[in-house]
C-alpha cells in the first residue's frame, strides 16, 4: 500500500514539538509493516541545508497570493529516513532563516496563508500523481492545519486517494481572513459554514475536518474532549457531528531514540532491571552542569524536571505558582528547559537567579539536554491544561522519571495515579491531579515527595513505567485498518 504523508515538520530535520517526533516515528512504524511511504515537507532553508543527494522530480505552477507561484519537487534519500522524502522547494515562501511558522521576533510569518495553501495545493497534485512521477498513493495522510487544505483540494477529484487528517492540536487552527481566501483564489464553494468559513474568516484545520474521509486525533480521551465546548475551540459542534469519522489513536514513541539503555546523549545508561547506579550518575552530571560543586544533599534531594514549550497549554503558570511554595517547604530542586512566551521565560530566569543552588533554567531548544533532563530528574512536571497526547510523559516514564500530570487528553491515557488500588494491582506509574489549579498540582507533588522517601515503592513505580510499551505496535495497526477501509 502506498501512503503519502504531508506535514510541516519531521524530526530530526525540522522539529518544533511533538508533531516532528510523530512524523518521524509513525511513518517508520508503518514502513516496518510493509507500507510504501513518501513524506512531503516544505523546503525550509534549514531543511534544504541538511540534504545532499537531491533529485528533481518535477516542476509545477500553482496559484499563490499575487498570481502564479512556481515550485520544484525534490526527492532525497536522507540517512535517517528509511523512505524517500519529497520536498516542495519554493524559495519565495520557504527559503528564509528561522522557524517554520514564526519570525525571529516570534510573530507568525505574515504570508502563512499563502505558504501553506501553496504547500497543500502542490501536495494535492502529488497525491493525484498529476506530475506523472509514477507513484500514486492509495491514501494521503495530512497533519495539522498546515496540511489542512490537502483533503479539501482533493475532495472533488474523481479518482482521488483516500484522505486521512490528523489533529495534533486543536488550539492551532490556521485561521486566516476572508481577504486571504479571495487573494488565494480558493474555491468559492468552500466558503460556507459547512465548508471552511469560521467566524468571518476561514480555518485550514476546519477544512481538514470537513473534507477528509477520516479524521484522527492523537489520544482517545482527547477525541472525546474536543467534542465538548471546553476543549473544542468552537469546532466541538462540527466534531460531534463528525464523530462517526473521528478516531482517537494514541501516539507511540520512537523507542530507539528514547532508550535509557543506549541513548548517546546520556553520560550513563540504565534499564528497568538495573536502574541504579546509572540513573544517579545522570542526575549528578545534570546537576554538575549547573552547580560548581554537587554535594550529597543535592544528590539526595528530589529533582523536578520540565522540558517543553512555555505556553499556557502546558500549565506553566501552575508550575511558576507552585515553585515558591515547594522551595520554601521542601528540599526539592528544579531543572527546566524550554522556550516560548517571554513572560514565562523571564519568570523562570528570575527564579533561577534568586535560587541559584536549587533552580536551574535553560531557555532555548536543546535536544541532548532534553534527554539528560528526562534521565537525570526524579519527577517530570507536565501539568498541561489540555494535552492532545503528549510525548514527554512517555519519555519520562521510559527513563524512570515519574510524571506529575493533570488528568486530560493523552496524559489521562498514559499515566496511572498512585493509589492504594493501583499500587496493589501494579498499574501505578505516576501522579495525576483532577482539579485544574496550582493547589491540586502542589498536592500531587507533595504526594510524590512523600513516596520519594520510600525507595522500595519508588523503584517499583519506576519499573512499572520503564517496562511499559509505548511503541507504535497497536497504534500503527489502528492506522493501517483506517487506511484499508
Ligand atoms: P508538544 O508537541 O505539545 O510540544 P509533546 O510532549 O508532544 O508536546 O512533544 C514535545 C517534544 O518537543 C518532545 O520531544 C520534547 O522533548 C521536545 N521539546 C520541547 N521543548 C524543547 C526544548 N526546549 N528543547 C528540546 N526539546 C524540546
Ligand atoms: C501536539 C500536541 C501534543 C502531541 C503532539 C504529537 O504538539 O500538543 O500533545 O503529543 O502534537 O501528536
């Protein structure tokens, strides 16, 4: 079976979050099950720089904002990918420094509507093999708003592949104005509340939901949540009416990249059968990165880690509210890596300055350090207000670092709260709180810190998480059956 993946990022070439990880690990899991894959990505400057063997597959002209835009389709065999990558090379739209979606100052690129409508137009042509490359997919699997228009462009085509659209995060809707819609000469019949129209403008994410044959999202709980006003971002009515084609399929993780026994970013390795001394050495190395001298007190104290985008979704304000309480009342240390909203970055930096012995902060994006924090911490803080799936809690479980999470989305589907019952049946693997505020979060951390002083129980919890399988086995099967029907 031939499947064309369409997405705006893929690890390790271009990644801003979990989307990039999934666009690496899912197509590989499917390839291992015999699927013939092509992954099409925009030709960002940072991506083109990493390619060396490039073949031009063809050229095409499509409608842009000011007239016709020309694109080249490149094919490359990258050593990290077991299948060919297709890159849409359109320098006016993608050859620029910086992030795929925002400029250096953090503003959305002003031409995002044009960038991703052109991307989707070209991807739809590839899906029909309109360039006569000689590879016609049975299924097109498009991801998030950046690829939302692909299914819409294909919907009216007589001999089109099946379309599957995955929502990785409903909070990012790809909203643009009516003026953009007109300028881009998008088909007039899309302009209706049953089509792409949304609050006076249009939404590329909505297009994917309306026009795709199947819609998926990345955990069963999130699939239910987005059908409610609380999580639906105004699309809950539409999603409820399409519940028949909406599937919640839990993400897997790449168990090779995230393996504490082999991870090349770690100073020491460990496994569920022998957690110590490896994990402790990771903790020591992590502390040494931030402290001139690491004494026994620092090593013994619980280290609470956080890696992620510093945005409201992630409950960063709850973390910031919890930290002064925990600093005053416990011996906990904090290590935090992230970037995002400037006010959050400043508050973390200030806390680190006030408590240089106990709060360690790195603002930025650092793949090796992300692995080292997962391995060297005792607890992983992930109190997201909503979380479509979340990968970091699964990485932390695999690294023997117990997650503290709010009961939502994929966090609810992967973390089992410590209770008498879950301890007795051996399912407990972390700490879950149910009330969306920082007090409940602090209470969950306190419960965790109590257990931290009971090494035998703690180790059992670590082993439960480390032995769980978060690979793609069952979820890849789920996607395969969706492709087949
Ligand atoms: P989301 O996709 O909402 O950001 P996920 O938990 O699904 O959340 O995935 C986040 C991914 O991005 C993980 O691989 C995480 O390690 C990585 N990540 C996030 N922020 C950083 C950072 N500052 N440095 C390195 N990796 C990061
Ligand atoms: C999004 C979500 C995250 C999910 C990731 C991969 O970025 O915020 O929860 O894990 O996509 O699907």
